C-alpha cells in the first residue's frame, strides 16, 4: 500500500481533515464527496478530488507526494485542468500538495509560477505539523502517517488510540477512527495481526474491518491449503504405488523429485507415466522436465 492510499482512506472517511491541514474553515461534511479520478485521455490519475455536492463550493484537488518528483507540478496542474475541461466545469478550484517535509518538494517551473504561487494552491509539509492533546484526532492521524521512526510511531499510535477512546462519544465514530488507525498501523509495521493485537492490547481493534477480514482470510487460506495438501498427498501416494508395482522399489532420488512436484506437475507426470516401459524412460522424463 502506498502512502497516498492511506490519505485516500483518511480523506474519504474524514474529509474535514484536508481543511484543517490548510487552515480553512471546514464546510459541513455533506458539502463534499472525496474521489480518486482518472484523466482518461492521458491515463493520468489524480490522487484525490473533493467534489462539491453543495452550490458555491470550490473543487479541491489533492496530491500526496512522499518521493521526490521533478514533474510533480506539471502533473498536478495538467491533471486538474484536464479534469475540469473533461467535466466541462466552470466552477472555482483549489489544489493542495502534501509532502512529508520541504526537502521532498522541488522547484516550480517558471511557466507554472503564477499557478503555484497563487491563492488557489497550497503546500503542506507534514514535519511542520504541531499536534497536541488539544488537536483533533484527524490531525493526529495525519501526524501518525508521517512518523518515520518505528519507536516513535508505536508510541504515537498508543497515544492516539488512548485519545480516541477518551474523546470519542458515538460508537460508530469510534469504530471508524479505530479502523483508520489500525490501517495505518498495519501499513507501517510489518507485524502479524496477533503481534499488533498484543502490542497495543485493545479489544476494540478486533471490531475493525481489517482484523475481521484478516481473520476470515486466514481461516479460508487454512481450509484451502488443507484441501490442496490433501489432494497433493493423495496424488503422490497413488503415483508411487503404481510405479512401485511396475518397476519395484523406487530410488530415493526419484521419490524426492516426486515429492517436490506441485499438484499440476504430478497430474502431468501421472498421465505420462502410463507410457513408461522401463525405469530409464521414467528418469529420462524427469530429466527432460527439469524435475
């Protein structure tokens, strides 16, 4: 999962976050729907667009850039202007570029300076965020995404989980926030579900969609692997019995090669073995197939 996907999830669930980042009074959440859109003629994808659902509100285009890209400004302005043209829109617009720090930003091409330096465009450098206990949980989530050091991240995640439990009133809102927090945790930490659960020790995490989906996925995978292994073992046993009856006890090397075969290879081998007149032909087939 790329970092921009985390922001997509965050903006989709909590659209007010963008307006807090750029210090603009958030409109009612019903005023916008957040979308990822593709500019079809050029196959360029805009990270996200806040599409107004209320009259008089501007479009907001969002680009999340966590790697240095000399073409970032060309892409951003070409994409948003093409989008406006394709949609035949005459509405007002704003654009926001989000960087982890200023060092990831690049010089604006001279021909785009009027756009980039104008009132419609804002840059956000996440390392300059000053998030305190009084800040919103939304900004806490943004800060969590930006933390690089694993130790600092784990501590920050614990604090944000604690604040979420303390500050959240509505159960549905709490589950939504916890779901976003665990998405960030899973993305940033290469740990198993059990390790994460033990590390943060929160029963609430088990209610989130990710943990429910992972648990179900693990169960289905176990069932599938069990069926696959059982089928493979059965196929191998049958082949060994037939070959032993035809040629006598098999050499350990042949048995080992058969054990290493996938179920598809075993099925192919079983069909070919019907034509083997002697053990030499069997060995020749194995040699030829690279088994």
